[in-house]
């Protein structure tokens, strides 16, 4: 018989890429795995994923750290807002 399940609530840290907050992101996440925009893509960061692959982070996307240092997960704003809500006092 099939049963219904829900995600257990857990608290995460995340920071949104606004296009002009690279210093704040690096202060929060460190410099490993976060690569600055290029002349060709001035509105896009690149992060290293848990698999070691580069992934684009576009303005408005959220950056979530993975358990392994220097690895991140880019998350589009609409997905982030559907899954997460602010924590009181956080």
C-alpha cells in the first residue's frame, strides 16, 4: 500500500547572487569553488558542484553549500522559494 510522505524540515544556509555581491558571497562561502563572472558572462558566477563539475549561477539564483568544502548547489529562485521559507530570527 502506498503511503504519503513529507520532507522533514531542516535549516540550511543560502545566499542569493544579486550580480554585485561577490565579495559578500566569498566572505560567507570562501573562495574555493566560487568563480567570478567573466567578460563574456558578466551576470553569471560559476560554482563547483559536489560532483566537481562547474555550474552556472545566474543573477537571482541561490547558492547552497554542499557538505564537502568548496562545493555548492545553484538553485533557481522559483525552486528555492517553493522549497524554503525564512527561519524566524535567522
